[in-house]
């Protein structure tokens, strides 16, 4: 095995140990040895934790790391010690204290635990002892990864790199169905007026509205056309994703506003960037499962405020046929408002299955909602059509009921999205939701797009999706209620991330197993 591979393996191990430390326990006996178990080779690569504290210990050590360090004249030791002795970029002690009992944290630990084992792990664990150890470490001027390693319970930690290889192969497999569909369908043309900014100048304002379901006012960004009588006089609400910010979608909003739409972007306070900063500072716990219901309530509150004239808009908008878009968790919010029904069935069945072939990083978020899914069916009948970009949905939603949804949904997925991979999270659910061809919902794949590069921040022109967003909402705005939007044959594509409507080419869904009598 070459040296760079070994160092990458050590970095992966370090990341895993840092997350596993959130178990919140202090050892009766501290971890002394780290073992990397290599696939195909009948050997482990050992590291003694004590050797990471000083050059003298490493020089005099007898582990595989010490021998490798001597063979490389200290290069490996210097690099590894720099990694493990750097202060963590957040208040680890406070984060641990706030995260205790969080379903989101449980899923992170489940994923990390699937990569290896801690030998001699005491049972039960004592979170208070671990917190005290972190306080002692912090008193020295910050907590390092090595501080965390030394507080792990047990005798040694073993990471199975073969299990890591299984996870990497699973992510590759989850993208293959998207690659196959992309290869079978030509990309849509990317020339035409949908790509260009509209004739309207755009005004921007920030404001806050009082809402009944939040203790603090809801912050909003509003972009609207300045010309009088600008068509189509419709309201669009855009919901951001987990630990994201409305500013990352103002490029979408500006493009739509230049074509006559009034666009509002609420900041979801329980899961935005400021909540993430507070969590990493130890001031707040991870997002609560209750946010699954609170986010759609934020959007409905925006529609209420527009209908009641509380947004100080330049012109009235139609609040009985609203258009909603969202990214990632915001896409999940859009689906809820459009009529997709969250259920607990698959969450309860699959959230603990770490080797399920469909498991992916989005399950960490979806499995956070085991106890709240059934109470989060919050369809808003005023939503006429929706766009869901990279939505986590395979576990969360009852896709078999999609045909009865009043609002029609365009789902967009990036072919290289490893956070919400297209195979299990878009292609499989949409194949079931659109079977028979009469539902009106559609799936578009974006070639070479990942989870983040389909967004368009403030100051940009709308990104790869600007024409597609406009085409779908233009069609929805022209139609009478109940009729599905239709995409034009060309003009809504992208030169940077070629787009394809793959709805008609989706594979037939696997039949659901029949219940035994």
C-alpha cells in the first residue's frame, strides 16, 4: 500500500473518531491503540495514542506508526500530529452536552459505528464523566482531536476499511440509475428567452412578521418587480435547506422577479445557518424533529401575511394559487405543502439498517423524524405547484399517494449528488409516484450536479436551473387549477449542467410485497 493511501485512511479514521466521541462517555480505561484493519491483507496497521503526544514518544515507539515515521524521516508523524493536535473548530464539550439524546446524533453515530468497533466499551456509558474530561481539556486552551481520542472508552478502536469500501461502493451504485437515464435521453436545449433576465427591475427588502407558531418574528427576504401591471402577478415562496440561508437562493428569486413574480424567502430559525453556529458553539441542540412541521407553517404564514397585506408589497398578488420551491430540507417542506404525506412506516423499518443498499447520508436527517412524521402532513390548498430540488424523500413520504395530490411537483436531482443520491431518493420514489403517467409530477436530472451547485446565491443570474424554474412556474400560472404544468420542448436546459426530463423513461417500480394471510 502506498503512503498517500495510508495517510488518507488515517484522516478518515480521525474523522470517525471525532464523531464517535459524541457518545458522551469517559473511560474506565482510555483508548491506547488505534487499529486500521486493511481489506485483503491479513494484518492491522497499529497506532499507539501516546505516541501522538510528543516526538520523543514517537521516536521511541514500537507501533506501526512509529516504524513508518522513522522510515519517512519523521514526515508521517509530523503530518498526523498536526491533524490530531489542532483545536477543533467548535466547542466540543458544549456540543456534546446539547446533543445528548438527539435522533440526529444517534443516526450520525450509527453511521460511524458501522465502520468499526471499540474494544472493551463499558456498558452503561456515563455522559457526565466524558463532559468532565472535556472541561479539563478545554481548560488547557481548547479541545483537540487527540483530547477526544484519549477520552474514548475501552481499550482500542478498530476501523474496518473493508466496511468503508462497502459504503463507497454503495454510493457509486446509487448514482448508476441516474447515469443510465442520462445516457438514454438527449439534453434539452439551453437557448431562448427563458434564460435571459426579464424586463422588470427588481426591488429587494428585508422584514419580519409575527407568527403564532414561533416565539420570535419570522425573518423574510422579499424580491419583487417594480413595474406596474407586471405579469404574472404570482407569489413564489422559496424554502432553504438544513443550515442554509435565503441568500443562497436569491439568484433564483431575482430571475423570477425580473419576469414578474413576487418572491419571498423565509429564514427557518430552527435549522438555518445561525442555528448551526449556535449549535457548534454549544448554545443550542441539533434541529428538533418538530421542525418538520414548523417549516411548512413558516411558508403558510408567509402566504397569510401576503393575503392580509402585511408584507408591504408594491402590488397585490394571487394568494390562492401560490408557487413554492425548495432545496434539500426545503424541498421536503415544498413537498409537504404540495400534499405529500409523511409517514413513520419506513422510518421505523429501515433507520437502523446500516447495510441497506439504499442507505445514504440523507437518512441521517430523515430518521430524525421517526417520532414526528405522522403529525407533519401539512398540505396548504393554496399551493398550486411546487419545485423540489434534491429532496430527501424515500423514507419520509408515502409516494404511493402522490397521484391524489392537488399540487403538481417538479423534482430535480443532480446526477453526482452524494448527500441525497438520485437513485434511492429521486428515481425510485418518482417511478412509483408517476406510474401510469397521469399524476402530472415530473423528474428532471441535472448532469454532473452535486447537492450544492444547483443553488444560485445573491448577485448571480439564477444558475443552471433559472430557465427550468421559470418554465415550470410559467406553465402553472397559465393553467386553471387542477391541470398539471407542462415543460416546453426546449429552452429550459443548461449549458453547465445539462438537463433531461426523464419522467417517461423511469423504470417500472418494484411491486410491493403482498401481506401474508
